[in-house]
């Protein structure tokens, strides 16, 4: 996900960023996305620079700072301690995301439900696209680690299922 490609006013982009982070934190907590994949999807250098340059809310920059360090937790800390710190970091990201939404002038005028309804397709589209990227990357990595199979063997197996 490259934030620079997102459209709309900066305030709207920042709201979508916060909503996406809430979803990403949930995926991370559930193990659907790894910290390294989250770094590739969102917490990368290009997006960090975009957030720093364009998003007025300091909470957005803090989110990026916490997101960037997620993979490092598992590299430098013992597993049990890394997991505890990981959970703390996710809670901080959630809290900061909610803070952005509460501080949003649009949020003061509308309820969260109205904002979500107004943008329901955008965060979902971004999340679906990101998950597809993750799934494709995993499939490619898995395919590179397995033995090659003869084309005839695959066709024979497929014929047997038909």
C-alpha cells in the first residue's frame, strides 16, 4: 500500500489511514499478517515519509514509528517477551488510530458509523488488495521452496478429479 497513491483531501486520507491501521492491527493480532508483511504493506519508508510530510496529526507519525519496529521485536527479544511487547505495540497503534478518528473534524460532525458508512468500500478495498498481495507473496515463496512437478503429472491428477 502506497499512501501517496491515495486520493481525496488530506483529512479524508488520514481518516482512512486510521481505519486501515485498526484493521491491520486486528490482522496482526490474529496472525493473518506477520509483522514483516505489515512493514512491507504499510510501515515502509515511502509511507513513513508521506505521513510525516502530509498528515497533520502527530498520532499518525507515532503509528508509523510503532509499526516500523514490530518485526524487530522478534529479532532482538526472547520469544515470550517479544510477544508481550508486540501486544502492547498493537494496543498503542489501535489507541492512536482511534485518537486520529476522534480528533478528526469530520468525526466531531458525524458519528463513527456515518464515517465508516461513507468510506466503507475504501478501507475494505485497501484491506482486500493488501491481503491479496500477502497471499500472493506467500504462494510465491511456498512455490519456490517446493519441488517442481511435471506438467503431465498435474494434468493426470486434474483429469482424475473431473
